[in-house]
């Protein structure tokens, strides 16, 4: 999909209106040149000439302003749609796919690629207007002299070819620059996540700057310099053709007697005027070509499943059910550190309504992966998940996910109680803040939390608060108690979990706290991706 196609999809009537306005403005310009040249030929300015010139000037102003407004309106709507649509596409993409992309690539898409496209879209409206003006000017040149207009057009085509010749190489440099920028984003992510580790080990910090951050930044600088250098070289080469055309008209044609002086003057004035819109188009082509490349790159990410739009949520889940069943569930993923493939399953597991189950096992045994499969973030590569009498498939997986509240080890807490800000929920949130011993640090006002700048343990309590407000049938806690002090750890196992069970919730707790195992209805164990008990 090109930038022009993107604009056409946004609002083709406004785009057409802008082009028509540009054509009107372009037609008025040669008409004003006719008035000027005829006045110069007679040596005097008549009232009729002044009136015609004034009308044409006003018409040029109004048509160009109207065209600019229409096209800029299309541009702003396209940029808005691009940002919101790609955010929605990312959120509709399977979670496993997003994990594979990595957070730095996602940031690169949302920040850099969208910025490149939006910058390019700024130039498209002006390019359309300037192209319309050039078309009108060529029409006037043909009216003056068809052979000379053809020769001028041939030189313009040659200028475009000279400009286009190095563009493919520039786009290659641009793609390489994008890869370097992704590496730089990855280095920045490592830097912000590992600040403590870098600052406490000088040799590690120096090595990080020399081996990770420095080379990525240097490569990006080099590729950007090559990309823009090639574009500017091509722009300069194309620009010289205007001087060639003017030189031919001023020096060669008079010696051949090919044009009358009046026609030659009109031709020269028109070509001189055409230089401005032509240079504007060539100057904008760099950003437009980069934008087109970025659009193609965005399309290549294939962030949505086949079929385009995210599947609609299906009904029929979450009604009367007695058990959640996992039958022959299997999934695989690549472990980068070990450079190996890990297989979880096949897993056969039944969770009954109102049951409190502890999931235990060593690090790397697959506990978190199983939790992500259970809550519907991952789709199993084999096997079936069944709730009551309904199988969970792609068409109802989103609806299935809405039955779970989960607090993972790397949970994130939003500054607002998004989707949970009714007056009743706000009162309930204030009550839970007291129960979770957070009321001295956090307040709730109009659905917003006063702060999320908390310790890891306190953030997990705040995440538990939002899980309370969601009030869903299933709760999953991934090492929730690991960051709590001994007192609140006991509160979690002796008060919070039994209270959820008493409310009929089905709760799965990933834990290593063996001294609390007797509180569970069942303890199941994973070893190397296999369920060995439970």
C-alpha cells in the first residue's frame, strides 16, 4: 500500500477536491503570465489588464488555500487513522507473536515507522497541488509552442530519471538504517532495564557502550548519512536541468529564430515559475519514498491473523460450567539463552469451580507458559481447552480470556482504573486499598490512581486491587507473594486466597512457598514441561 492509496482510502472526495483546487490555481498562474507578457509587449497597463490580473490573483489565492485545507484535512485524518489503527492491530495480534517481535520492535513500529509515514504524508498534499500547477503550466507551454513544450517535457522526464536513478540505492540504505535503529532501540531498552547493573560494574558499562550502544548508533549515523546524501545529490542533479532549459531558450533558440521574442519571454517566465513547484516536489520525494518504504515494512509485519480484522468475541462462554479441562495441551518455544527448543506438555489438567490449586516446579519448568496457555494468551499448538461443553478456539479465545484475572510476575499497573471506574467500583477500590495496606500511599480520584511509583511488592498489591474489581470466575497469580514481606505473605495465603475460594472463584497460584502448601485443595507439579503430579 502506498501513501497515495492510504490517502484515497481516508477520504477520496476531499483528495479530489484538493487536486481540482490545485488545477485551478495552476491554470490561473499561466493566465497571469499572459496578462504580464501582453502588458510588457504593449508597454502600458490598461484598466482591463489590472482587473484581470486582480481577479486571477484572488482566484489563485482562494483555490490554492482551499486545496491546501482539503488536502491537509485528509492528511491529518490519515495520520490519526494510521496511529490508532496500528495500535489496534498490535493489540489484536496474538500475544506470542508480540513476544517474538520484542518490545523494542513494537516501539520502533509505533514511534519511528509511524513518524516516518506521518512526515511523508505532510508532503503528499503539497506535491499533489504542485503537480497540478506543473500540469497547467505544461498546457500553457503547449499553447505557446508545441515543439518547444515537447522538448521541455522531455528534459523534465530526463531530470526525473536522473533523480530516480540513485533512489533504489538510497532505499537500500534506508532499510539498513531501520535495522540499525531497531538495534539501537534494543540497546536503549537494555540500558534502561539494567541501569543498576551497569552503574555498579564499570567494565560492564564500558563494554556495553563499546559493543552494544556504540556500534548501533554509529551504523545508524552512517546509513542515515548515506541515505540523505544520495537524495541530496540526486536533487542537485535534477535541479541543474532547469538551468539547461533556460540556457537553451535564452542562447540557442534566438540564434535559430525559432521563437518570437514575445513568445520566448512568456516561455522563460513560465519555466522560471515552474522551477519552484518542481523543486518542492523533488525535495519532498525523499520523505515520500521513505514513507512508502515504511508503509510496506508495516504491512510486512503481518500483525493480524489471516483474514485481517480480529475475530469477534463469541457468546456462550462463562455460563454454567463445572470444570475447565486441558486435554493434550502442547506448545513449543525457543529459549534464546540456551539456544534450544522447550516443549511444554502434553498436559492433561482439570480445574473445578471454586478450587484452589497451587502450581509448583523449578525455574524453567514451564509454569508461566502453562499459565499463559490457561488464560488464553497463548494458543496451544496441539490439544484442546474446554470450558463446560465449549471448546476454546480462535473464534472465542478473546471471550475466553475475559473470564480470567491474572497478576503475572512482570505485571504492569496503569495510572487509571481503565474500564473499572464506576462510582461503585471506586468505593470498592478505596476499601481494598485499606485492606491491602496501600491507603497511606495511593488514593483513588475520578478513576485515577494518585501514584504507581511503588515498590515491586506494592505494585503487585495494586494489581491485585484491579483483579478484585474485575470480579471474574478465574484468578491466576504468578509468584505474587515472592515480593511481599512475611506479614503480608501470610495475609495472602491465609486471608486473600481463602476469601476468593469462598466467593466461588477458581484460583491457580504459582508459588515456591512450601510452608503454605497445606492451604491448597491440590498441589500440582511441573518438571521440564511435564505434569508429574496433581
